[in-house]
């Protein structure tokens, strides 16, 4: 900075002479950026009303750099320009209209929330709402800046900024005072600002929402019903989580059928849905986006569809409407939505529900298919047991687990307890399932073969045959084929006849010379059984057409 410019700036900053205003005005109009910047910084240090009124008047002529310098300075010391801004706002219209417009721009740019009361005073002092477009826009902009500041602070983006909570309280208090003073003449922008900033527990807002006769009741509900502002969406989501939410607000949520709102609602509530939300759904008899507008749910993602199913199941919707919703999403929804629909169908019986579950067995998604599998037994479908046995062989763990859980009663303990009551065919069919379903069956069968009781060992051998487990238990059966008890030896040798493993061949050959005729005959019978099985296998190998 040159010595002359420095001296001029010093005079501007300290002089009390009114003639310095002309010097400031000439400096701000200079074509030299360094002169303009120096004069502007010096003028910003002054405290008199006239200087700051001049700066407001010149604001519209500056470039972006000069405006940034001015706004940055006012953010640090907003009180210096506050009287001038108020005079620009509240001064006479006509020649002051451009000055008011510039003041509004400065207030929004500097986030000067203290000026909201002056903006509202302009509205209150005007007989008509037209001609106030600049003021209305400033209120919208200022509230938008405050909401952004609150969001940044809440999300940890503080970077040296002051906590906006105090400003929030001041703005809210000014809005409440304005609403109380003229409840029948409130501009939509002002009411919208109040609704977006006031917590739902705010006494004024609660009174407006709860009292149908309140002058602002209908207009406030209209904002909640029609606004596309994401902050309104967020507040409605919060209300769904409040067990004391006014019924009027819940009905707004139920009747909105715009897709952006629905997406934010279902994502905000998430799956699984909190109990307080489910409680509020129970208070609703009709929900547009679950009934006549349910096709909207095909436009949201699978997680949102699953949340919608949970909400629908908790509501008081007509059973037929709920069933139609489940059927639609099971047929056309995304994987998460189809799975949730399939699970919810467990509450429905009848041929239509059974048909949907049968169709879901062919769903390409394993989770949907598994949800259908788990309902087969409960629905008493004639093909249930056969299909579950097939699914036990699936290569997909989720499907195998679903089949196994549906056949939980086929446990080794229960099979052992009922074994003596089962016929041979029934014992083999049941034993086959037990071996697939109960992972502990093999170990428990080994324990049975090693029991101290002869009867328990004999039963264990018979169970091994019924369960087709003789290959797995061949070491234990070979040991029992040499047991001192003739009955145990005979049953073990007969069981080895069902095994295809080669180790048992020599044991059977030796047993065919057993001194006990019954044991020796059992060994010869088992050997013949093995040879016959091998012959059939070799024939199938050479003549594969026989296996068709």
C-alpha cells in the first residue's frame, strides 16, 4: 500500500468529520481494486450510521471480491451494521426499495439472524403482502442458512463457527411472537419457516396441530402434506417415532403419496422398524401408500419395501388389502421386499396363500425360497415332507438350514424313543431324515453301540441299518461282530451286509465259520447280499440305459 493510500485509509477510519463520507464514496467507486479494498476495510471499522448506510447503498455495485470482504467483516462484528440494516429495511418504500433489497441480500449472506425480527416487522407494518417479495425471499434464505448451520454443527462440521443453538432460539422466539400477533395474516413463507425450525414438542406448534379450530391449523397441515422440503420429511419421520404424535400428523403421513417423501420415510424408519413406530401404525386404519397407491412401493429399494411390509402388518389395514399388498410385492418386489412379503404371508391361510408360497419355492433368491420352505409343514401341504427331504440335499446352506429347521422334530433322541413302535418301512424313511437333519445323530449312534446294555446295543445296530449309516459306522460294527454275545455278533454281521466298504468282507468271511450256526448263517447271508449288490452295480455300469 502506498503511503498516500495508507494515510487516506487512516483518515477514513478515524475521522469524525462528515465530509469523509464523500471520500469513502469516491474510493469505493475507484477502478483500482487496491484502492477499493483499502477504503472498504477502513470504512468497515467506523461505527456511524451514515457510513454503514453508504456501504449498504454501494453493495449492489461491488464485484464478488468486494462483497466477500464486506460480508466476512460483518460476520465478525455484525453489530456495527445492524442499525443501518434496520433503517434500510424499515425505511420508506420508493427510493428505499433498492436499499431494502440490498439489505436483505446482506442479511442472508452474513447469516445475520438477529435481523429476522426486523424482516418480520416489515411484514407487520405493511397492509398488503404484495411488494414484499424481497423480504419474503430473505426470510426463506435466512432460515435456510440457519438450518444448514444447525445441520453442520450436528454433524461435527464446526470449523471454528459458533454454536447456532442460541440463534435458533432467537429466530424461533421471533417467529412465535409474529404468529401470535397476527395468526390470520401469516405469510406462507413465515409459517413454513416456523414449521421447519420448531421441534414438534414446541408448545405453540403442538397447540396449532392439536386444535382444529386454530387459525393456523389447516395451513400448517397443508405444509406438512404438500411441502417437498427434505426438512419437513425428516420431521414427519421423527413424528412416526413419537408415541405421542398428534393424530392429524399421522394422518398426513398416511395420506402422502409422493415418491420422494415415501423413500425418505421408509429409509428413515429402517428395517426392523422400532416399536414406537409400529404403535403409531396401529392407530391408522387407512394408509394410501399401502392401499390404493401401493404401486409406489415398486419404485423404492428392497430395504424400503421390507420396512413397508412390517409397517403394513402392524397397521389396522383391511386383511384383504394387506394380502393384495403382500401378493404384489412377492411377485414384483425386489429380493428384500419379496422375502418380507413371504414371511408375512405366514399369517394367512387358504388356497390363495398356499399358491403364493408354492410359487415362492421357485424364487431365484435363496432367502425368499427359504422363507417359503419354512412354511411348508405349517400349511400341511401334501407334498411338504417330500420337498423338504429334497431341500436337505441343496448345495445352498440357507436352503438346507430352512429345510432342517422345518424338520426339527426328526431328532435322534425322538427317533430312539419311538424306534420300537415304528414299522420297518417307516423306520427307514424316518431314519433317513434323522441322519440328514440331526448333525449329532452319528455320534449319538456310536454312543448307543458302546452302551453297557445289550438291548441298547442291539437297538443301536438296528437304528444304524434304518438310518443307512452302516458305511460310516463300519469300524464299530466290525468290533461288535467279534463280540462275545451271540445276539450282538449276529446283528452286527447282518448290519455289515448293508455296507459297501471292503473292510467288512474279511470279517464276514471269518464269521461264516463261527461256531454259532445263527451267526455263521447271518455272515453267509450278508456276503450274498454284498455280492448281489455289486452285480447290480456292474450291470448298471455296462448298461446305463437300465438306470433310466
